[in-house]
């Protein structure tokens, strides 16, 4: 699923199919009708490197919300970034 946010910078979810919290994050965006781009780090090594560079660690999901980096499914941080 490759959906682009309507702003200049997309919301990007770096994740993997086996990652439960990645699916929770994407479902949360879907339920709120927030468009995003999903990048499966298991399928593209460059996306894995991007996620590590942006977050400074190896965990997923890494969510890039217009430059705000959120590691894991952190609903309060996601809501704050959506409201910004």
C-alpha cells in the first residue's frame, strides 16, 4: 500500500509484515483516514537504513510524520504530530 499524504512531505511508516505494532499503527492511520506511505524494511535494505538513520535504533515501526520521528506505536505522540 503506497498512499501519499496530501502535504508536501508524506507520512512514512517503516515496518515489516511480522510486526504487530506496525499493523496497529497503520490501522490507526487508516481508521483516522490519514494517508501514509508504508515502507517494508524486510524488502528494501535502503528503507531499513533510512529507518535506522532517522530513529537512531533498530526497532520498528519508525514513523516519520513530516520530520517528526516516532519510534513504536506511541498514540499520544502520533496525535500531537497530527494536530501540529
